[in-house]
C-alpha cells in the first residue's frame, strides 16, 4: 500500500496537532505523511523485540521503552512515530507529558513495502541529523536487521547486518542481545 502525502506548502507541528487521532501521521521535512496500520507479521516482530528490550531495560533500570504510536518531536517540521524506541534514564528529561522531545538513544523501525524508502532513507537521515545514537532497520521479508551507529554528527555507520543464525547486540544498551530466531521464529 502506498503512503499518502497531504498537499500543502509546509506543515508545522502546530498543524500536526490539529489532525484527528484516528489516523496515524508523521511529519517529515514539513510534509504530512499518512501511515497505514502495520500488518500482522510486523506486529508480531515488533511485540517480540519490544518485550525482550523492555524486560532487559526494566531489569537493569536503564531507562524507558516506548512503541508506536508515540510522537517523537525532533523539530517543528519533523515529528515521527518510531515502531520502538529507547530513552536512557540519563536522558529521561526528554520524556514529556504528550510526546518525546528530542532524539531517543535507540530507534527501531520495522519496514514494510509502504515504508521502506521512508525508513531506510528519509528517517535514517533524519535520525542521524538529530542525534539518535543507534538505529535498527528490521526487514521482515528478508529476515534481516541492519544496525547503524552514529559515529559523527549527522552520519551513520553500518555496524553490522544480522541474518537468521545471528544474535543482534546493541552497542548503546550494554549487554542487550537478542537472537534472530527469537525475533523471526
């Protein structure tokens, strides 16, 4: 399913706040993008990753994990809803009453046919620009995860691509590991 972009010169966060809650939107570079509901495969993968991440983060008192729909306000023309995000307790000050106000430490996006360009190009560039330290792109159809690390301002480096028998390790959440078989099995 193709994404729908609402036409207008440029949208701002104030425009975004006026949208109905029944439909999911993201604001990227001033463009409103309507995002369809994720499919069942996406939801299963998201639930598995989030469950294991939440368990590890909670047991080790490392911060908080959130999932979509949760607004992440990066600036007045960029408000996104990552599938899964982590904010360390040292940066808990960015957690507001209505949204996250700044770049999470870790963002995980699960791509679909409709979101692959947005997640792997537009949002990757946006997350790097705003300082997301670690970014995972999960590709359900390929059963693959790419992990990117912010090595210099605005620039990601591909840390590793993980496949079926691998164990994904987070660089910023020390000790957090997740088996690809547990995600895709």
